[in-house]
């Protein structure tokens, strides 16, 4: 009975951690596919997990802390504080963060937002409000705000969010929800950006756009029981002189038990315990404190050029209710709204203005008319739903009459989560016609398109 429970839990954990691989594998080049295959060939996480359970009784008990310990992570408070200090990667240019602190102390309105995946959303503890984002917000307000009522918090984490999906969500979930651009934005994609389809171009556009609106950006590198993507993201953060915090660096050599299943730092393979989330929040606050104690820098100029080749110069999102003169859409059989979509822990749905296909008309006749969209772009990202039931099937995507791939609207382990793929990626913009239709043999199945984002 115990092993059945372990396997059932494991399937959920494995789906969550390997989500980015399935999210973006179809949008990657041959070299990245080889890397993904090598990743799959490693000893499975499931095998490691079961071994850890079978040998749990044989493992020695963790050593007692070598000093007073009130942090809940099994190490002395002295080591805990030293580990937090180690998490500081770089203060880089501190001008915009210092300006946020000035506004906090003056009692002016300040908007704080956190953008990322399920860790940022607050997964792991018994309540999402025990997540690092909420704990940091409370710590930050308590320490620096002259008027707590003037600080607004906009949480924007959702499970399975790689940076391209974060970019597509940013205007809707951060700027629109806050009523304006935030003063402080904390970005965390390091545990979700495995083989993400834009090759950090989405991240670069997101950062650059925020800086252009005088938003202070902190790049946060979360930790997991697998390697994160700090090495891939850091060059972009350094290019724009962003302050950076690495939870992974802080945990390395700390003595904190980071084994999956230990329930000390992690609740599973990636989501921290409440005490783990507290550690993350303290790491961010340590960066703020270090910046507060430093002289103010001159404001860094946004570079004229870009870090990435073939960058996103202009970027726009397309939802079911978008009015864009550059885009023409005929929904065809994708003329319904799907309400059973991924939701936020703090309330609301991810992409309520979507296009969902009904296999038949109200009279019962087959309805296989394609979703058709014409637009001028050089890159096009699609987000679609991975349903939790087999009434959803596959859809084939055509660009200018050529098949670009078939995507499954339901895969084993699907939980109505969002999937992200790049279906156009070229060096320059041109006019394109995109058609999405049920794949052969799945004409009686549904499929939901959640959103698009395109670059010029």
C-alpha cells in the first residue's frame, strides 16, 4: 500500500519537474534535442526516489546543529546567516533599487511584483501565502515602508511557467493587475527554463521592457534537486547590470538537508518547505540590505544593442479578445471558451479568453474547420492546454501551408496545465498564415489554444 502511495505521488512530482522538457521540446533545435535525450537517459528521478524510500531506515540521523538553531533547517543560526550571505551573486547597478527604497521611506506608493513558476506561486507549504514571495513582501514592508498601506503586492507566479510564457503573461498579470508598471520586479525562471524555446530572447525582452519603464529588476535563481538554469540566464542579467540572488549558491555547502523526501528544505524535488521559502525570502532581503548600505550608483544606461542574436525587438500578445490591426483571426471550429483551464492559487484563471474547439456543431454534424490566423511576424509562440482527460486530442499546426508539428492536447499526467511551443522563428518579419486543425484520427476530440505571443 505504501509503495502505491509513493508511486502515485511520484507521478505528480515527476510531471511537475519534467514539465519544462515536455513544454518546450517540440520547439527546440537538433542540438537541444540531443541534450534532452541525454537528460532522459540519466537515472530516473523515480528510481532515485524509490531507492531513497527503501533505504530510509538505513540512513544515519542528521547531525545535530553545532550551535543554537531557530531556523528550522537543521543547521546553526550562524551557518544559516552565512549561507544567506553566500546567496548574493551581484549587486550590479543599484540605482533603481535605491530609488524604490527612497519611495518606501517617503511613504509613497510602491508596487512590488514577483513573476515565475510554482515556487514563486507558493507551492510546497500548506498555504501559498507561506511562499517566499509573500514572506519577502512582508519582511520588506516591515523593514522599509513608512506607510504599509501604500505598498501594493502583485503576485504573478503560476506552475510550469518558463520565461516565454512569463513574457506573454507580463502585461496581463503584472502591469494590468497592478494598474501600472511595478516599481520592483523579482523574476524567477531558473527552475523552469530547461530548453525553453526562445533561447533567453524572451527573458531579454522582458528585462529590457521593464527597465525601459524604470522598474527595478532583481534576478532570482531558485534551487531544485536538479541543476537550475542560472548559467544560461546570468549572461542576460549581467548584460543589463541586474542585481542577482542565487538560492542554489546559498544552499551549496550549507549543511542543510536538501534530499527529496527529507521535508527539511524541499517538500518534493523542487518546492521548498515553509522554512525553505523563508530562506529564499531572507536571501532576497539580504540583497536589499546590502544595496541599502551601499552608495547609490549612477543610473545604468540600457545598452543600444542586445545580448542575444535575432532578438525580439517588438513583442505583442494575442488573446481571444485582442484587437490588433496586425492580426486577423477566423476561429473556425475553435469558437468556444474553455473554462477548465489552469488557475492561480491566489484566484483567477490563466488565459480565460481562449479558443476551444468543439468537435461537432449544435446539430451534431462534424465541425473540422481550421483556426486561421494571418499576421506579420518573425517569431510566433503558442500556448495551449494539456487537458486532464482524453476528450482532448491532437492538433496539427500549419504555417503557410507547411506542417510545423502536431501537439497533444492531452498527455498522461496532464492537469489542464499550459504548454509552450515556438511555431515560427525566422531572422526577419514577413506575412504568415497559420492554420490549426484536428490531427488525423482526432477529429472527434477537443483542443484549446490559450494564447499567442509574436515578435517582429
